[in-house]
C-alpha cells in the first residue's frame, strides 16, 4: 500500500498574470522501474496517479493506492519513483 498525503512549498509553475499570485496545479505519478524485455535497459511503468489540486503550492492529496505487480514478488531492489508534475 502507498499513501500520498501532501506536498509542501512546491515551486510555482503557473504565472498569475500581471497582478495574480503564482501557483501550480500539482499531481503525483507513481512509477516502478522495470527491466526492458530481453535487454539490460530499464523502463518506467506508471502504477498510479493522484488527482490534480488546482492552484496550490502545498497540496493535500490523501490518496491511497494498492498495487499488484502482475504476480511479481516484491524485491528489495525494486525502484519505486514518485514524480510531481504541474497539469
């Protein structure tokens, strides 16, 4: 299980216009890093994505995800990546 609770002090990616306040519309994507078939190269597989929180630099997601990785056993060396984007 993975819980994405909140973000704090994110970088503003959206300009607020001439007099507006700068903000972002952040969301989080969760990826696993897996080997590409038959090669030593790696690929990212998206596991989940939070909802977008509009105009917020300290978003609250409170999102819960449960993963089954196609019958693969969890390995201690499995990389899970969390990336924050602006929509």
